[in-house]
C-alpha cells in the first residue's frame, strides 16, 4: 500500500507512537495556518487542533482536545472518557428542556435566554445532547442529537457539516457518545441512533413484541438502511430551518454497519433532483471503521468497485478507512482499502495542504489490536484525525456546496 499513514506498518512499536505524534503535529501546524475568519465561514468554531506536545512524554501521545470557542484556555480532554449511558443523558436533558419550555422559561433557539450562546468570558457554550424519537416502519427509533454550537448563528449555521454516526451490529449509540461530543465541540451537528432491534430502539407503535436484532433475517437486516434515511430526514428538517447544510453530510459507520452504510450512501447518490429541489448526492465524506469484506448479503468488496469509491467518476466520495494494526478485521479492511486505492492513489505532493486537496482516499492504521468501536472509545488522536479529515475534505469546500432549502415552494 502507498498511503501516507501506511508507513506505520513498517516500524516497531516504539516508533509507531512517535510516528503518530509526529503526523498529528504536522497536520495541526497546517490547520493552525487557517484563519479564524475562514474557520467561522466554514461552520467550525475551531479546527481540530492538536495541543503542543513533546515526544518524550507518553501521556501526550493522545493530547487533549481544545474546546470549541476557547481562546487561550488550557486544553481539555473529551467530556466523556468512560462508559456512557447516552440514552439517559440525552433523555434527561430533553426532559429538562421541555419542562423549562412548559414553565415559560427559556426555550432552545431563544437568543435572549440565559445559558444560551455565550459562556463565561465570551466562550461559546456547547448545547447538551437531546433525545429524539424517529418513526421508521412503525418502529420507535431512538436517536441522540448533538446540535452544533453554531446552529443559532444565521451566517455560520448554513455551512455546518452534519454527521450521522452508525454503531456496529450488536452495539448501541453509547459506543459513539464520546466521539459525538468531540465532533460537536468542533462545530458539527451529530445524530447517533440506536438502530432497530438495538439499544432502546426495540418497540413498535402497534405491537407489544420487542424487536431483537439477533433474530433478524437477511431481509430484516437490510431494512436498517431505512433508519439511516430517517436520520437524514430529521437533518433535512434542520437544514430547512437554516440550522445546517445537508448537502455537506458526512457518514461514519462501524464494523458490520459499513456495508449497509455504503449501500445507503450509493443509493443517496443515485437520486435525481425533483425539479428545482435537490434530492440526494448529499454525502460528501464516508468514514469506515473496521469494515468487513461482507455482512450478510452486503458485499463490501463489490460495493467499493463503484466508480464513486473505486475512482473513475467525475467525483469520488472522500473516504477514510480506520483500523487497528492487529485487529481481528485488519486483513479484511486492508483488502477493502487496496481495492479502492488502485485508482485513487495517494498524492505525492510535498506540501501537506496540497496533499489533502489532491487525495480523496485515506487510511488510519492505529497501533494495537483494538477493532471496531474499541478504536473510538475514546481515542483523542483518532477523533482529531476524523475531525481533520472532514475539515479538509468537506468544510474547506463549503464555497462549492451552497446551502439550499429542500422544501417545495408554495404557490
């Protein structure tokens, strides 16, 4: 393989950590060259910067996160560093918000309300997650929503990059909570569902029988893609309210959900506009964490041969593949990456920013045997690379992806 981070595979363990730190620092230097005005224009409170570090301090190999909107403050670690009950957290926040609204207190979106917008010393406050109940085939799909701190700013909101995070088969939204918090802190609006049959998404509107993903047949497994569509529909509602730009959508999937998310993405790109109303072609980046060659009837090996992923099309979906160097799915994941790399070779430009602009396929090989969701719970270095990938491949292209309402004009 020829990718920039592929070199990690050729060095020993002590060198791996040093290489990862060096790579992160080099990327952060370039990000720091982007002015605050440019970042705000692209809907980011701050770029996914990496704090200044030294290679002789092991604790700094995964340096802390700079909170969104902070200036001159000490860096902080992600808000959540251990197991998270995301459903409980978001449900409690939603209940408090509803109670406040009913009591005539400040509702979300009221620019005059206390606790909204500016924190102490002008720092922008990151909203707490909310719990949504979506309807998909009569199933109550529970989803946590992390609104961008920029969502109430009329100018900045329309360049917010929305993200859908999809847990592994057999997982839950809790697996992605810390990552969602980090992505929110750098300006994204993020939605994280419990897919049907998983977590709290086990009830149907007119049936007392709970759903269990482990009992799904192939046809039922395929219907999970409808849950992804419902998440996108909810984001479209926010788009139409001017709270984000759905045309800059990013999708991240873990493990066995990678083939299903990829199928959904390719379907999204197959939609034709309905007159003047844009439909589909919204996914501007795809992030695959430990993708397998196949899951049930969905063959990743076949999906990545599509021109949008294999190369040869006018547009190639920017793609990031993440895997553990010694994980159980490493062999499969590398084979998937190699299929895409044939016509999407890495840039040989010496300038890092030029390389980001020219290259559309990236890999991140994480030292160790972690696999799937283990790579994300939590891993600040991986979080930063995901943030940086979306910053360079989506946010910096905001001028070419104008916001547009998806609502039909009334006569």
